[in-house]
């Protein structure tokens, strides 16, 4: 029902900032992205994918403890776009960041139906 594509990854030094963007494109005219829950996950090779931040269709948000106070998730329903502003980045934030969407589920568990291919974020010390 929805295709998601991430962008905005890159390399930054510790303490710096990066902003990620995810565009969610409906496959059919009847699909309304504004009704979907959206989230950011990240994964380090060899480790499980973990939830970073999520926002539901009424803009309720939740964050992993490791990023609270440093990351901010937001959405622009007029552009079908999800954002993740990452500040005070640490080397341990280095990972591939994935965007996810689901019509029903939300939160930081991997129950989302639609996933992007990911964008690399590298934080050097």
C-alpha cells in the first residue's frame, strides 16, 4: 500500500547533527499516508534492528531511551514525509537507519509492514 524511501544519511563528527527524510508514497489513490504510523529503526551489522523513534497518525511520539533529548521525529502529512532530526550525535549512533510504515501498528517493535532500504549514518569520534 505504501512505498518508503529514506535519504539524508552521511558522516559527521561526534557532537554534530544530521537530518533524515523518508518519503512515503501511496501505491493507490485511495491510500492516505496520514493514516499510517511511521517510525525510524536502525541496525548495526551483526545486531538486531532496534526502534529509534515513532509517530502515529495523531502525532503521538515515542523514543528509545538512548536517543531521548537528542533526536526528534516529525511528519508533514501534506508532503507524505517523515523526518528525524538527530543532534548531539555519538559514535554509538552509527548504523543503517530504516524508515517503516504501518496502518495499524506503531511503537518501537518491528511490527511494521513496509520498510525502506535504509540510509547509512556514520559518527566518528
